C-alpha cells in the first residue's frame, strides 16, 4: 500500500478546502488525489501519470468521484498539452511509487530477480537500465552512479560493469547488478541500507530522465497555473530539491509559501518510512509581471503579497512563528 506523503500539509498549503481545479502530476495510486477530492465537494482533479499500471489502479480507487476526476497518461513535462484551463493548484510527488518498487517483474528493486528495466513507461521506447549499462562508457556509468546515487564507490562499480561486458557477460538482471555492487563496495556496518540501493536509485533516475522531466515541468508551471494559484513539489533527492528551490527563487513568478522545505513528522515517518527523506516546497503564482504597477504592487489578487505590504505587517513574537512557512501562511 502506497501512503501519500504529508497529506495534511499538502491540503493546507495548496488551499484545497476552497474547491477549484487541481493537477496531480504524479497520480501513482491516487493517494493525494483522493485526499484532494475528499477535502471539498467542489474540487476537481486532473491526475497525470506515465505508468499504465498506476493509472489502472488509481482509476478503480477514484471511480466513485465520477467526472470530478480525469486521469491522463502523460509525462508531466507535457503538462501544458494536457490542460485546457488554468488550475488553482499543481502537486508533484516525485520519484518512484511502491507499486513500482514492489513489482517483481519491472526491475526497480533488487528484492526480486527480474530483467533490469526500470522504465516507468515501458511504451515510451526509452532505453532500459540494462541497455544503458550496455551502451554507455565507463565514465558515463560512473558519473550517473555518483551524481544520482551519491555512491562513493561509483568508479569501481562502473569498472566492474564494463569488465563483465567486455568478457561477454553484460549485466542484465537485478540480481546480477546487486551482487556486483555488493562485491565492489566495502562493507560498512554503519550502513543501514543494502549496498546496491544507491546504484539502483541512480540508474532509475537516469533511465526515466527524472531531473530533465522535473526541469521541463518547472519551466512550464508559470505558464499553467492561475495567478494566485499554488504549486507544491515533494522531492526525495537533493538534486531535485535544488532545482525546485532555484525555480521558486524567481520572484517575478513565484512567492514562496514555504521558506524552508517542510519535512514529515516523526509520527508519519514511523507509519510511512518513505516520508523520511521527503521535502515539500510550496509557492504561490504571482500575477502577470506586466500587470505590476510602478510602486511594485500587483493589480491581481496576489498583489497583496508585494514587498511594500510585507513591511507594513505587524510582527509576531518569535515563539509563535513557524520558521519554515512564509509570513502569509502564519497570518501575519
Ligand atoms: C511517488 S509516486 C506518487 C504517489 C501518489 N502521490 C500517491 O499518493 O499515490 C510517483 C508517481 O509519479 C509517476 N511519475 C514519475 N515521474 C513522472 C513523470 N515525469 N511524468 C508522469 N508521471 C511520473 C510515477 O510513475 C509514479 O506513479
């Protein structure tokens, strides 16, 4: 069962209780979408996923909401092509779902012996993880494992992969790769995760071009969301979080709702270990910059967030403040 990460925080910070149209860019098993649709009668959701299996299961789960929900198979980087009206909010809960990780045939996990595929959308015709290991040179493989997996032993792992390839024994299954990594890295008793975890994560990110898709989504969002609308991104990797943080710095487009990323509570992490490394950032779409008056105030609804207005707001005692949220979220 895939539990949605930080559902209460997502609903609150995306202002979902006020109804409106939302886009869930990463539908998965529909956990966040279900929470959004249940939050208020008038809410509608467009749920996007590139994984047919996820879309099928989410369809069953969300059927009772009728025409308040529309499911679309697409890469979220194509969000503009999917939309016919500007949404009030957009959510993306990045990365892989437990449906994918728990599959014994799709190659996301070394818990099952399976072909090294790892494509979220096998119909895309993109390269599988096995094909990447077959076609890339040693340095390219090492760079992927180092950058996306933060694996210190990336060079040694890449060397062994290429050695096997040259010997006519390319790595083609999850078990072969996990064994190779285990033999390549020094055992560290402090390591709480399997030594192959970082390498598998890195390959998955590369196979699905996860950072490229996120970059394209972040570029598209300003042209999609209503002025005054909100976007929330949940990332699980420092490279993803850095891209989101950087995009939200563009003050002509975004007003950060979360000054610092929100993290799941200890209670949630105990129930849902996947939430441990999750970081939620939310931003509000400011009005069209061309509508901005000379004094910096904005004529649209979001004009109330101009810097002049900020400086006039009364300050609260530090003890009342949540340093992760912007002043507006705290009502000052
Ligand atoms: C972490 S899960 C989402 C779980 C969901 N929030 C829930 O509560 O059930 C991520 C989902 O996003 C999908 N996904 C990842 N990258 C995508 C992309 N670029 N375009 C479309 N879907 C994507 C995956 O296939 C996966 O089903």
